[in-house]
C-alpha cells in the first residue's frame, strides 16, 4: 500500500483503533484542520466514518473516526469471495470431514514452517518476536510487547483469511493450536475479529 495521506490514515486507524482528527493530524505531522479535510474526503469515498462518543465528566462529546467495511477492504483479504465459495463447495460436495482434513493439513504445514523459522529462538521473548515478524509478513499486521506482569501480547490488526475463518471457525482454532505448539506456552485469545473486535489479541504466558 503506497503511503499517501489517505493510506497513512487507513493504516493508523487499522492498527491503533478509532482516532480523533487531532491525533491523526499529530501522527501525520499536519494540522488538525488539514486532517479533518482529508477525513471528510475519505468519508465521501466511504472509507471512514465519524462516531460521536460522550466524553468523561462534563467534557464535550468527541468525534472518533472509524474504518467502514469499505475501508477495511483496502487491506489484503486473501481473495475472500473465491475462498468462501471454494470452502462452501468443498463441504457441499465432499462433506465436513473433507474440510477438517484440509484444515489439519494446513496446520501441519504451517507448524513445520514456523518451527523451522523459530528453531534458533532460545527463549519465549525471542519466539514471540519472531512469530510476530512471520505473521506480519503473511499479512496479519502483527505487533507484540511484554506486559508488566511478565506475560506477552501478540496482536494481529488484520486477518487476510477472514472470509475463510468466517466460513469455518476451524481455521481460527487451528491457528491458536499452532501458536501454542511453536511458542511452547499457554495462550489465550482475548480479542477476536470474528466476534466483532477490530483485531485478534493473544495473551501468552510461560507454562
């Protein structure tokens, strides 16, 4: 994605969540008014929309800018419609067991590939960092950090296989099991795109 002002705004909202126009201006190094003009243009194109939220206390309501469905579609979707249709046809023609076989085969291949890449990572922190890099390369816009309690967070701001995962939750279950295997840690998914969250977030703790 080329770094035009509009694309930078899309990426900012995608990775950081809904934003005030002033905060977008600060991030882009432009005035709040210039940011509002850009946002208004993007709203006319159907990419973003403002949502007014009540401020805490007696403050004035604030206007946060969100991505629309069209805005989210600016990011890679792994050929969503084709994928969903193929999965539907697979189940229709061969039955649910065939889809389970496909998911298991994908999980085995992914697990082997991830293990090869993480082979030299000696501790959990290094493995989390390496996994985040792999997932970013695969289109998940991943980020990671360590929490104050010593656990780690892995966050994926985008799901390039969302259509496939929507058609079959087995893909999401498979990915979670793959993460547990390659990291050798306890993992809990506490935010999930398919359940309406804007991202998938995983809390990782050592066994």
